[in-house]
C-alpha cells in the first residue's frame, strides 16, 4: 500500500457514477411520491399524521436548540 500517494481508482474530482445514478433514481421516486403526499397524510390517523409531519419538518425548517445560561454569565434580562 502506498503511503500518501494515490495509485489507482478514480481521478480526483471525478464523480462516482453509481452515486450519481442512485441520487437520480431517488429524486425520481421522491418526485412521484411528492404529488400524493397530501392524500397520504390525510389518510393517516391524527397521531400518525402529527408524527409524520414532525419527522418531515426537519428537512424544511432549521433546528432550534434550547438556550442554557450559566450562573455567572451576564444576561440582558437581569435574571
């Protein structure tokens, strides 16, 4: 095995064909399913619908983390 020197495989910067093809297949599947998503959600019971929406929301909304203050940390609220 060569140390620090590439001796085979794809050239640097060359895209992986399998990855590109797999991504395209997944995009096509998701595009087909996207059109039916509202009906699929409507068919779920309330609990399952809420769970599905929560799971999907992380892909379109930023995740907000809770803010924690330390005792000796200055605060604008004076708490």
